[in-house]
C-alpha cells in the first residue's frame, strides 16, 4: 500500500479536529462569525439561517460563541416578548408531533408565524431528541411561516430550560408570534415549560376509564386545557366519555389565579378535526388574561422566577460539586439512615465542612 | 399617695426583665438546668414535665439552651423513630380541633400514647397559634396518655418545621407511639408536614357541590385519606354526595408509589361517629406500607430531604440576606421587568456581585 495522500477537510484545516461535528458547527467554525449587528439585523428581518445560527451559538459551550450569543441576545431583547407562548405536553404515543403539525398548519393558515421548540433534557448531541423532530412534521417543515427546532442537549434541565428561553427571545425578535414549546413528562421538564409559557396544554388519549394513568401528579392542575386526541373512528365514544370525566374532575379544583376555567375538548389530529376549537380556547384565554392583566403579571412572575431559579441552581451547584462536601454528605446521610444523626445535625456538619475550606 | 414598695417578682430578680414571659421560660431561667442525663432518663420514663421543658429548650433561641437541646436530642435519637406519624390538615372551620380530640381519645382508648403537635408559621410568641390549642380539646388535655403542644413560633417555615421534627424525636423517646401533626393551609406548611409524616389526612366539609374550593392545588394529591366531617343531622346526605365525588376524583389519579389507594370516608366529630373507621383506614395503610417496605423507604427519603432542605435554605439565606446582593437584586429585577435584561443575565450580575465581595 502506498502512502496515502491525506486530504485535509476544511474542518481539519481550521482546527485539526477529526471527530464528527454537526454541519452547522462546521459552518460556524470555518467562516468568520458574522458581526452581532449582522446577526440582529437579519434576525429582525426574519432570516431563518441567521436565526438558526444564532440559536446554535446560544446552545454552544464554546466561550467565544457564548460571548457572541450574549451580545445577540441583549440586542434582540427589546424586540422580543410580543408573542403567545404555548406549552404542550403528553405521554409518548399520544400524538404530539401529529397534533403540533396540524395545529401549526392551522395557525399559519390564520396568518401567524409559528416557532416550535422543545425541552427534552434526555436529548444529547449523539442521540438527539424525539421532540421537535422535523421528520414527524413533514408538512409543517415545508411551511415558510413555521420554524422547527429540536431540543437543545444539556446536562441539566436548568441548562436546557435556559437555552430554550433564550431561543424564545430570538424567535420573537425574528417575528414569530406564536411559540410552541413541546415537552414529554420527563422529570421536572413540565414544570420548567409551564414556567415559561402563557398557556399550558395537556394532550391526552381516551383510556379504558383509567384516565389519569401515567400523568404525574400536579400536571392536571397546571393545565389550562386538556385536549383528548384520536377522537376518530371507533374511539369517538370513548373520547367523549373521557371528556366528561376530565371536565368533572377539573371543576373540583379551586379557581385559578387567572380566573380562567380550564377547558376540555376532543380532537383528531390525524383527521384534522376540532383543531380550530383548540385555538379558539387559547384565544379566549389570551383575551381574558390580557383584559384582567394576569397575562402581564404571569410574565413578570416567570421572569423573576427564572432569575431566582438560576441563582439558586448555581449556588447549589457550587456547593454540591465541592469534593469535600460530596464526601461529607455521603458520610452524614449514612449516619442519618442509621438513626445516629438527626437531619438537622447532618446538615450542620456538611455546612461546617464547606465553610472551613 | 405614699411611696409604692416595689415587690420584685422572681423574674425581675433574676434578669431585671419587666415584660411578660411564659411560665416555662421563667422556670428554666431561675433554676439550674437539669443535666442532659437527667433530661434523657426522665424523658425515657415518659415524664411530661421533662418532655415539655426539653421541647421548650429546642424552641429557644438562647445559645446555651440550644446547646443543651442538641445534647438531649442526640441522646434521645436512638430511642425515637418507633411511632406512626399522622398529618392532619384542613381549612379553618372544618373542625380540626374537635376531630383531633375525639380521634385522640379513640386512640388512647385503644391503649396508645398520643402526642399532638402543630406546624403554624403564623404563630408568634405574642399571639400564639390557633392550632394545638388545648382549650379546644378539653377532654384530651386531661387524658394522661395524651400530650398536646402548640406550634413553635418562628420566623420561617423552615425553622418551625425543624423544631417540630425535633419535638417528634423527643415525643417518640418519651414513648408516644402515635404523633399527630396538625396544620392549616398556610403557604407551604402542608408540604412541610407531608414531608414529616407517614400518613397525610385531609379533613373536609361537604360543600354545596364546590367540593375543592379553598384547597390549594396539590393537596388532594398528597392525601392518603379524605375525611368528610360534620356528617350529621341535615348534612348527612350532602356529606355522602361529597364522598362519592371525592372518591371518583381520587380514582382519576395515577397510582401512588406506596400502592395505597387513598380512601374517602365521612364522620361526625361532634357526634363521635365513624372515628374508628378513620383509624382503621390508617391501620390498613400502615400494614400495607410496612409489608411492601414503602414505610421505611419514605422515612429514609424524608430524612434525606430534610438534610438537603436545611442545607439549601441556609445557603440561600446566607446569599439573599447579604446587603450587596439585596441591592443588586432589586436593581436587576427592575431591568428584567423593563425587558432590558434577560433573566439569565440578571442572575449572573447578582452572582458576580456576591463573589466579588
């Protein structure tokens, strides 16, 4: 075998890196990053390429990218906040992708510009995410008034949530007036999404009477609407029964601060029926809450929540990743389990060890 | 008018203090504190005076008292943990005191030793608390196998919860095998109580169909049983309807980790009917969860929870009471509200300011 003439790819030329990277990252590395001004100007014009590239910068862990992302976000912020943000959750198999596709198409048919984002902390650079999967929304992907982005990957829900909130800012600056944020019921992700949207929609299937099986506690109470999908064919009767059951259950709850009485409706995403009813429900909610100022109040509370949440996560992270703390914590938790230490004494020991360092 | 001969009370003799103090505190200040050994020996014998004095030490903010309390708690800990802990919540007016009285009497009639504690962060040294009010449980107060203690006063729920958990240890060491912890639906106190008991009971009244009015979201899902009180006289029919309604609602929830299916029952505290049914429900729960190990698992999880909760509260307290932090936080929250700063940037600013100090 003769000597192989090594053909260096442009990527390798730039960084001497051999492992695979996403095409978008290659493009960012290869060419000089456009200026912040260029980014913002083009985002404001609704340029999808610049929008995508900006979101990729936001998601990047590279310090230079982070710095640029920060500048772009600051410059975009005054143009953000002018949209309706809708969270959609439901167990796998309930038909979220199909629903979002027809719902998104309905919205664009009404003249709206729709962005679809996702929060899925289980996604990673290697395995991607099942949410925001463009292959499952083939029609919406082709719609020039829709923008679909998979979940950022991340080590923690906090990190993923932060990047999603920053992506929302960029999408709003780019003129998207309706932002859909999809999530699955994984860990705390529904609570995180609920804390970043105006309207929280729970997508359900009609069961065999076991209506709330599989739904984590508290999610029902978070919902502003429950939409029972697959109300088609033989399933229509069951879907209507489920609707009655859920409506009755929702009426047992105390009044929400928004004054809004959560609604239950059926639909069939695959047959594209009653999708307009879903939007009418959301519109009614928006009208009510803008009129009674709850909309604005909730946005302010959410902003404040995320400031404090970010601070608290960083404080805890700094503490719990400290090796001395890790060691002492395991030690005291053992003693607590053996009833040798009270919880309070255990906490004191760990804090003392941290402060002595 | 001649000169008044001032009669100095013993209190004034000791401290030159003129303002009123509780009798118990006077006794502690005046006499030398018994030794830790004396405390523990007498508590283990079930001596109520020593038990009360020990709990007062636990509640005291005096450093010397705190130190002694800590020693007593450490020595008592091996003798604790052998009880059933029951949390009872319900809105004011539902009849908690009457219920706890007849329920407590029923338990002592079965040969149990019952301690009644309370978590009420709104109580203070001056105004006391409406919970654990002995005047509302006149029969139970006289029962030699019952011990009733009002809520500790405290500046924060965390502080009150901690003192209550420490009182539980002492009561258990004193031989009380059933600990009732009463709370009202004030802020997060129900969540705190739920995190320190084995069984969580929600006391309700039959309404006019508006069954869950006034109950905060999430409480229904926490309940292991819902007891509908005042099922007497003209109210019996409504109580039974409410029972059906709640039973149906509870069946819509996903299975609890304990496997236990929450029960709904009616009773009349004032007529002392069906109180034994309530205890039978709790017994069934204890049997089930001890058999399937959930009881032990939950106790371990709660202990761990309180270690981390205590640490996190102290970390946050240290941060948020810092004057530089307080100032910067107000500053950035304003900017966030004006859409001049993102939540994330705001959090970074505050953390930077804290770390620079």
